[in-house]
C-alpha cells in the first residue's frame, strides 16, 4: 500500500514536470517525449509551483521508511523536509556566494537558476506532515501488535 502511495506521488510529480516545466529543467524529462500538444495556462504553473516540493518530501519520506523500517518515521520525515528546505534556502543565496561553494552534482547551476519561494518552504513542511500522518498509524499498529504478542507469551 505504501509503495502504491509513493509510486502515485512520483507519477504525479513527473506529470507536473512533463506538463508545466521545460524539458531541460529535469534530467528525466530528457528521456520522455516532450509535451507539445497541451497548452497550459502559465498561471496554473505559478499557482501550484510548490507541488513538486511537497510531493518530493512526501514520497521520499515514505520510501525511506520502507527501506529503513517503521521505527524511522520521524527521522525520515524530518530528513526530507530539512534536505528540501536546505535546497530551497540555497536558492536565496547571492550568486557570488554560490560560486564559492564546492561544486557537487552541478548544484551551482541548480541554486543560481532556481527561484526561492516561501511557498516551497511551506510545502517542505506539509509534505513531511502528510507523510508522517500516513505513516504514523503503521508504527502505532506494529507496536500494538508487538505488545499484544509479548503479553500473550508467558
């Protein structure tokens, strides 16, 4: 079930990028056909530009818990919120400061060409909270099962 949530979220994010972003804005877009047939109102992209950030935090929080286990829910949600917020804040840095940072995975280009948004910062938090709300009952359920199992064994 969690894998389905994560995959649907990833596909929704990919659809957003395919529909509303330039092909060179994401590596994955370079390997799928361009969207040339659907005209999209530019105000739509402006009004939901925070959606990929929310989906990224949400999806990768779930995937991290699936890999590391349900005891890492708080860690996973906080980790991805902090990572995404760090990248968002990095986009607010002055260009001359960015070029002094160590080059790693073409981050200079990402930070210089990106646009800082308070809505993206809020999306980091909302994505983490949404993932936590989805994942928390799983942790509670497994701990209740563990308690019931421990009390049943004499």
